[in-house]
């Protein structure tokens, strides 16, 4: 296997991992109850138009979720 094929495989793996993380963040936002409805709408819009914000959401989601 040449170096170009290895780099291609690594990039495909990174893209798949990012897509899974984005999907998890999106479904998490939809499924969970937020303290503020506007915050939920903002996060949906944010990760839809700026997908890299899904990484940030994973770390700060506990601040927005309503405790049961």
C-alpha cells in the first residue's frame, strides 16, 4: 500500500468519526429537555450550519439540560 492510500484511509476514518459525533450531538439535542427552549433551537441551528460546534456541545451539554 502506498502512502497516498494510507492517508486516504486515515481521512475517511476521521470523516466517519466526525459524522458519528455530529449525529450523536444532533440526536442528543433533539431528545433531551433543555432548561430554555431558545437554547435548544440555537444549538440545533448552530451545529447544522457550523458542524464543528458539535465538539463544543458535547462538553457543555450538562449546563443546558434540565435536571429531572
